[in-house]
């Protein structure tokens, strides 16, 4: 036990190295830009003031969103998704996977769970001993199941999921803006130092490297930011982009796509003025998600389900009243209101 505990402590310490590296680069960039460029290199006072104001705005938003991404704790499934004591003991005694799945199916009837494993079974985490909610996955680095898990990011030493995905997107956006602003404003002085138009002072080293570092990070962040914007537009996580979620009637990579506008509001919320700020405004509770109609069947019953503030309560009433049904959400049937069409299919 002692060696494993020491190993875990070492892993936790080492996992902060990428974050410390980013912090040191950011601190150096602040010094190089404010002191070496603006104070010692730029001769025009008006230009200095404008650069410093814009720089500090982008710097503040970048650090704020980065901080929120790092220190927002990932949300794990509640006790509601744990097996009752009797069912858990029976599950552990059973050796046949088929019998274990029957136990899981019986318990899952009372839960808002609609996605399945690749073989059509109930998604269960043996490590956390919980039935996985839709879009929930186990993170081996955090050693816990994370709601709407996207990926584990070593640069923030945290799991990116339902609770901090908006913060992660804003972190990438403001990091890109920060690097673009530095690279664009430093460029003219970089050229002047390179062509010896400015005197060879100690600021030369900082200005030259500031441009190279900003340009390098700008290129790498741009590709990652573009990819995640595409994921937001499709309402997919990184995991779902590589492995399509499986519903009761098969896998569907667009299973959670509601159309571009609604996909964006799922992450950023329905209050546009709060989109640029690292406040949590994502819609839903992380357990249930509106989903498109996976397959059309005219024999299924149809009801209307709200997607606004009463969405979770309505879904819970629906699940408990039709606990043996398969539920499918169809955003394509939406009018101008906040309702979607839901088709129900009972198990035979």
C-alpha cells in the first residue's frame, strides 16, 4: 500500500509540470511585452498606452478562463446511478455477463439512460460501480467517471467535461487572441531588431523570442480551437467524434445534434451576453441530453417534450411513467417554440 501511495503522490506532482510550464511562459511573456517592449522599446507614449490597455484586457480574460478550466472540478454521477445494495451484491455474485446485464437493465429502467455499449448492453463502470449516464465516461487519469467527458487535458491537469467545457473553449479563444495580439504588435519591432534598425539592447532578445513563441503557440492553438469549434457546432465530444454514441437502435454520430444554433446554446447557454465570460451557462444537468430522432417508425407514439427550464423534470416524469420505453428526441420537428417531438417505443 505504501509504495502505491507514494507513486500516486509522485504522479500528482508530475501532472502539474505542464501547467507550471504554461504559467512560466505566460509570466515571461507579460514581462517581455510590458517591460521590454512597451516601456524600453516603443518610443511613442500613445502607442504604449493603447498596446498596454488591449494587452491587459486579453491577458486578464485568458488567465481567468484558464484558471476556471483548471480548478473547476469535473462532475461525477450521483448516487442515483449506483446499484442498490441487493442488486450490487447479486451483480458481483453473477459470473455470466448475460445475467449481469439483466440486473443492470432492471435498474436502468428507472434512470434516464438511453445510450448503450457497442453490443447493446447497459453502460456500467466496474471501477466506480455506477451505471454511466449518457455521454459519461471513465477518466483513467482522474480515476472517476465524468459527466459528458470530452478528454483529459494535461495542459490544464484536469478532465474537460460538462462542468468546464465552456471554460476550455474560452481558454482556447482568449489564448489565441492573446498570441495573435502579441505577434501582430511585436512584428514591426521584431523586423527592426532583425535588420539592426534599433540599437542592440537587452530588449532585443526578449522581443525576438516573444514573436517566435507567440507565433508558434498561435499556430498550435488555432488548429485545436478550430477543431473544438467544429465539435461544438456538431454537438459532439472528442470521444464521440472518434466513437459514435450507440442508441437502442444502433450507433449514430449525429445522435445529439440539434442543429447548429441549438448545438452552440447547449455549451454556451441561451444568454448571449454571457457567452464571452467564464461563467457556467451550459444548458442541462449533465445527466440527460436532448437527442435527434435516431430512426423513423410511424407505429411509435409521439409526445411533446420541453427543452427549456422544465426539461429535466418533464423527462423524469416521462421516464418514470414509461420506464420500459425507448425515448427518441426529434429536434427537426421543432416549430418556433422550445418543444421537440419525442417518439416512444416500448420493449416487447
